[in-house]
C-alpha cells in the first residue's frame, strides 16, 4: 500500500454539523491551504453537502480551483487584494467576490474591462496586513465612492481569538463596529458584516454578527480548547517496509542521536516529515519572552514522542523522524513486513503530493 492520509467522512461531517448547529449564524467556509490539509475537494464537499454555499480562500488559484471542481452555484470570497490585471480578469470571469483594501485597489478592479465586480471591504483592526484603518473613515468612504462595484460585505480578522479571556478580541470587535457605524451614519450600506474566525465564532457569541468564517474547525485542530467538542480529522497510513535489528551500541538516523542500550528490533515504516509525522509548527515569534515560552513548552513535551500504531498496538519512534522513512521500536512484538502502520499527523503540514483518501 502506498502511504496516504485517510480522512473519515463521518468526522468532517460531524465537525461541520456541530459548528453550524452551535453558532446558529450563516457560515462562510474557509477552505484555504488545500482545505486545511485534507484537500480542497473533501473540504468543500463536506460543507456543501451540509448546506453551505459561501466559501472563502486566500489565493486566486484557490478560488479558480473551486470553479474547476464544478461548484458554479456558490459564492467565493478571495480574502486578499489583487492588482494583476490578468488575474483579475480570470477572477471576475468566474464571478469571484474580490477583497478591496483601498481606493486604488477598487479602481484597479473596475479598470480591467466590463465585468460585474462584486466586493467585500477589508478593515484593519489589529492584524496589520490588509485593509483601510478602522478610524480612517474618509479613506473607507472613498472606497465606497468608487463606481462600478457592488459592495456586498465588510470584514476584518481577529489576531488573538485564542486568548484566555475576552479582551483583545473585544477591542478589535469594537473597532470594527465603530468603522461600520461611521459608514452607516454617512448613509453607506456596508452589506454583510463578518469578523469571527473559528475560535471566535465558537468562544465569543458577540463576534458572530451577520456571518462567521470557519476554517480550522473543520479538521478539529483549533489552537485552544473550546466548549464545542470536535473530532481531529486525518491520519496517515503506511506499510512496514522492513524489519531490522539494532545491536547494543548501534546508532540510527541522522546525527546518530539514538544509540541502542540493548539489542532492539526495529520496523522501518514509510512515513516521515514529508507525511507530517512528528511535525509541529516552528516558533515564529522572536521576542525574548516568546523564545522563553517556546523553550518551556519544548521542555514540557520532550518525552512526547510520536506514537505509531501497528496491528492496534502503540510503538515509539527510535531516534529522529526521517524525511521519508522512520524506525519504530517493535521489540517483543509480532510485527511483520507488510503490516499497516497508522499515526496521527498535523494535516496542515502533510506534503500536498501525498495521497488523500476519503472513507
């Protein structure tokens, strides 16, 4: 059997239905990053079969992929600005809703030809990436004054919805609603208001507004615990490709970090970093306090080796996880070549070339 990531349809359906029932607000299904790792096809299928008809993505190619998959009856919001005229034409030809972040962005969208331009306006409230400032009312109004665009919504994005208490998230919500009110006071119809991502939508009811954007909740891998039980979606399957013996004192893996203290029977499985085994997100913040926190969590988790199941029993990794092959300690077991190895992986970090299977 070629190694593959298996996705249970029952698990993603469970998560979709749980979220929809819980938030009781229209859902915009975010299917960026290859459907949060499980594949765009499977992610859209799960939401679509449960009644969702509004999707959001981060890249133009993702928006076009949804149309290529045959979903002609859904709305698609591209959540990043586009200035390239050729890409804009393709998006507008496929009835993709654009994100407008400035007057210039709006004018570019209307200059590429005679197209029906639909858009949502992005407001900056704390992420610092795209959008007009929440307090830059004149700038926001100038966007709406650009003719030839049907403005259907307005949105922002939370930077800290995984916080312990409802603090910074509320600050951002208030800024967003302040911008909306200023525009409405000037007689502008802003359309659909949305700011809540998965964590906020589940944890903070005030943030739900007219719609919520749900992405990572689909695969049940939120950055913080919530009151809503979700199932972790996706696991890797691979073959035991060989059985070997490491003699006492023998090393294994790159850097020779593992040295056998006694004779060990090891199974070689065709799983490694490429398939997401043992991968975690690297520390991507560099303040001194963040580095200290990272070290603290590394110390706490240093004994938490990846666990692989073979024939229903759990086994530990020997030494370092490889790129494509990894050794598993199967001493005293009846594991044989050809047996199936199964393990949980970070689905977002599985190589896109790895086969996905829906069961």
